[in-house]
C-alpha cells in the first residue's frame, strides 16, 4: 500500500470512521486515500478550527480517536486553538498535516506557507513530530495514535513529508494495550469506608471513557454512597438515583451542602481543582479524608491535605471497585435526600426556567452540546432540574468560545442521532459558517441560540469590578444580527421560542431556534469569596440555612 493508504489503514484500525478537514495541495493524497477506503468518510468543513472541533466532538462522543487534517502553514495555525482545547479537555485527536521543504536556512522561509509547528505544539500535545522517512512513519504513527487514547487522553500532532504519501509501505496491525490487573491499591478504600459516617463518590470527566458506569453505580449501591460530580461530568450519572448533582462556585446548592458534610471523598477521575488557599473549600480538605484515583500521575503530585493518591486508570480498577461492599449508612442517604428535597426548587431563575421548559418537551433520543458563556451554566442548571437521559458536552477547562457548533457536527457523526446545540448569541457568531455544512448535508442538528443581546458573562465581571460595561452591551459596542435572516440564508428552518411556548419542530432536520432570554439576569447561584461552599448567593433564609447546615 502507499503511505497515504497506510495512514488511513492505521486510523481505521483505531476504530475511527469519520475525519474532518479542508483540502490543501500537500494533503490531497491523504484525502483521496480516505475517499477510496470503505470504512472511513472525510468531511469538508468551512474553517480548519471547526473541523478540529468536529474531530474533538467525535472523539468525546464515540470514545475513539478523532482525526482532523489541514494544509500546512495557515491551515495548521487555524487548528491551534482546537489543539489546545483537546489538550485541556483530555481528548484523543490526531491532528495531521504535511510539508515539502527540508533542511534549515537563515532565510526567513524556504517555501510559501510552510511553517514547522512541531516544536511550538509540544507543550500542548502528547506527541508532536515531523516525519520524513518511511521507517519513521511506520514507527511513529501507530504509537502516536495509541498514545492519544491511552492513559490520560490527549492530542497528537503529525507533520508528514508529502513524498511519503506515494511511497510503498507495508501494512501494520495495531494492538492496543490490555487492561492492567490491580488488586492491592484499592484496599485502602474499604478500610476508610469502615470508619466513615458520611462518605461520597466525587466523579470527574476522567471517568467518561472508562466505560465504568455500571461498576461505579454498583459500588454506590453496595455502600449507600451519594455520587457528586464536576459540572462537566454531570451527564454521566444523571440517570442514577444515587446522583446528587454537581459541585462548584456555580454548582447546585444541595450538592455543595452534601460536599461540605462529607468525611470521606472518593475521587474518581476528578482533578480536585479547588483553590488551595480558598476559605470556601478549606474546611473540606481539613474535615475529610480524600482518596484520589487518577490515571495522570502528574495530577497526583498536587499536594492536597489528608489525601491518599492512587495512580490507576478507572477502566483497569472498575471491577475491583464494584466488589467493595463494607458499609450501609441509610441515615446519611436520608440526610442527602432531605437536602435535595428542601433545596431542589432553589435557584431556578428565569433563563434556566426557559431552557428547562424546552428540555421537558424533548422526547427524542438526542445528544446535547453547549457552547461557552453564561448560557452553559443555565443549560447545566436546567439539565440538573430535568435530568434527561442524554449526553451533554462542554468546553470545560479551556472554555473556548465558539466551540459548540463544530462539536455538535462531530457528536452527530459519532452517534448518528439528533443533536441539540445550545450557543450564546456571541458564540454563534464565531463560527456561524458551519450552518452551511449542516444545511448541505441536512444533518439533524438543532442550534438553539440563547439570545440575551449581550456578552453577559464578561459584562457581569465588568460591573462587579469597574461598575460600568465596555464592549458587552448594545450601548457599548456589542450587537447581534437578525438570526432569522441567517437561518434563511443558510436554508434551515427558524423558530423563535419564549417561556411557555410549545416546541413545534422536527429534530430530524436542520433547525435554528432563537430563545429570547432576560439580558439583566446575573449568573446565580454563585459562591461569594470567603463564604463556606454551601453558603451561596442569593442567601438562604438564615433559619433554613442553619437548620440544613446542622443536619
């Protein structure tokens, strides 16, 4: 086979069925090799950044390796934001380009468009490598793909000499590493559970690819353990009766109350990224023993008081976790249920109510994607209120504005079911051109523009810090287009939705829904600096707060 066919063969052996990019002269041989392969489909986006976001969405939703390709130079430059997104979000994506020039010179450049990005991308990739020979191709490419999906997942960047696409290369068979047997490391969990009165499981997005839902839930059932999560992992256990919401400075009030009372925290794939100097979380570290299981040994180097680090992949230890059965603590579960019952109606503000009303009416098997901004927090709050049995994807640690539509495209090709993408009026304008992709292929993607006619997250910070806004409201330079006309231009159906309106649309065809939100609404609940993590704003009635805090 040719080098181009070899690359495609390696990718398909990794389970990848869809790749995303924009053609350029140096990468055409790879594109045509994809076209002729029966098990893979290349997709043309309208910006390299969006093809990269699509590859990220595909990888997150499928659990397989995502692949994005681009031409050299400006094509790679347009992918860099997405490469960093994949790094921060621990997503396995192969970013692929090609080159023609060789050697070094004191000239500014030897070939138009060509820039060697491999060194500059090394801090944000598990591997960044330039390949110039067939032997390097056979050695590096399979290992790069395996590296991307192993341990803590992440991106790899490969820049291939175009001449290799035409050269003969022998086929390789890729073998992924098998799960490791770990038996002794988890004994400490049983030991500490026997001593605990109010233990919890705290999960993070690190468990998403471990395929360990049933085992972790059984562990919770065995030991009467409430499950809490980070916001980015709120969908993983949303359907479980043992799930009690997501924690954080904009978390769920009853979730933070439960966290504040815990005397044992079993952290599975959660970075525990609370600020160590924060008074809000200091008591948690002081009052609870923390068992930390993480596949990333460097995360475990973070010095957290009263913590017991265990370096292991959740996938490798899930069966051992499932078998731990040492306590029953019905009183603790009753306490958690009381907190949830007493506080579940708190903090449902107008904008979250509008979104929740929309979610209630969806009876399709769909996936949700959310962009960045206040809109994502309202979506999270509405999701927790409704608990739909569907996946929810965010940009979490990196917080990339404009990521939503591209991710939605990738999520669709991973699942082949309808996708509903929530995006703010500002984030939509970052990459609205991908509406053409959705329209052209008649993808069942509904884009819900949560329109409050301002850049609300930054405006709120401005008003908090400086008492006046700049570039975030209509009066200070920010504005929005007529979304109905954009929908018409791209040939997709349009609907405006307000609180109480019935959803009149078919989620099996492209749709743009404009949801009008209150522009003056601030992001609540929130945790004021210095307050205990459960004492959120707006404040509870002090008598009620004291009663619940003393449970």
